[in-house]
C-alpha cells in the first residue's frame, strides 16, 4: 500500500507552514540562528510579513498563529534543535534565508511530533486537517482541479514553482470568513505547534510503530475500510484506478481529490485501537514515506 498521496498532502501543509531548508555550515551559525529568532520574537510583525508572503492572513488566523508559534520559537530547546538539524538539509541546496524562514514555520517538526501526543490529541490533529480539506473540496472548485500537480510531480513532489500558485490559491480561499472552518483551522494551528514543540524537546517519547501482528491487523482492517469507501457514490473513478492498478500519476485530478478524502475517512471506520495504529502510520507517511513503505511493505 503506497501512501504517496498522504506524502503529497504533507507537502501541502508544510508549504502552508513554509518551505524546506538548507544551510551553510560556517562559524557563527548558532549565533546567527539565535539572533534571527530573537528578532522575530521581539518584532512579531516581521514574522507575520513572512507568513503573508504565501497569501493573505486574516487577523483572527494571525492571532491564533502568534499565540501558538511564538512560544515554540522562544523555547530554550528551539535554537539548539535548529542548529542540530541544519546538516541534513545542507544537500538540498537552498539558501540560508530559506532555512531560517522554514524553521520559523516549524517545518518538518509537527508531523513526526504528532506521534508524541496522546492518541486523543493525535486524532484531533488529523481530524482538524480533514475538516479543513473537506471545506476546501466543498467550497473551492480550484482545489480539486489543481490536485494534478501532485500526480505530475513524481516521488519528489512538486517543486516550489508548481506549489507556490497552489498554496496561494488555498490561502486565498481560506481568507474568507467561515466560523466552522476557522475553528478547525485554529485547532490545527494550536496542535501543530504543540506537536512541533514535543518533537523539538524530544518529549514525550514517540509512540512506536513497527512490523508485527498489531500492525498487520490494523493494516488489514484499514484496507477493508478503504475498499468499502471506494464503493460509495462519487468514488467510482478511484475504484477504477484501484482495479486497474493505476498509479497516482495516471489518475485524474478529481479522483486524486476523492482518494485523498477516502484515505482519512477510512480511518474513522476502524475501532479505536486499530485507528490509533493507522493514525501513526499515516503520520509516518506524511513525514517519511520511505519509512512507511518499509514498515507496511509486508502487509
């Protein structure tokens, strides 16, 4: 079971939270990191300007973001974490400025960090993503029509040039007032920051996910739930793609959009214990699709 679609969704959310970095390892790195984030903490309007470069940010969303993100940037573990992560981003070849902006958006922290939260909070984290995605599917026709960029991009995912207009479209759609959707979005922002902080601190311990009978049972139950979901009205294109063993790159954008919804909806068809295991699997697919495939490959 390949979860490249879930990885594509992670690229969307990471893009909304900023892009992925690289860094030049030279003397004074820690001092520069510290100075950069100290300035953002002292001048939060500069932080808001960075985020608004990706699209409009209503005052209510900014208030929720400022309230949730700035305590993470101020945490004593944050700067050492950023410095420690820099070497692995070096090969990506982006600029020092892109690195700093990315970490300001807590990139590559929240999805692995969500596995450190309680199962109840992990469920709320994923549920809030689903609620916002459902709103986009129902209220922004361009959202599903644009999903083809993920199919065309291959395993590496869309580049910045392809992703930027998509993110701009999403953020513009979400700048409209909608209390129900905003409640889900604000919940996501708060849990995103909480998960990022757990990852940055390395505490609590991440709940493990490893091959074995428990994972096999959960994976089998999830496959059954997903297959049943493909038999519901509106999912005919997904079912055909599944039966014909077509990859995501061969699917129509509208079918990718439906499949994206089914990936999450099937989770809530599982009993709580199996759902907890598969939630961890989905989070792993979001942050490390290769690791997900290696664990799920036997099932």
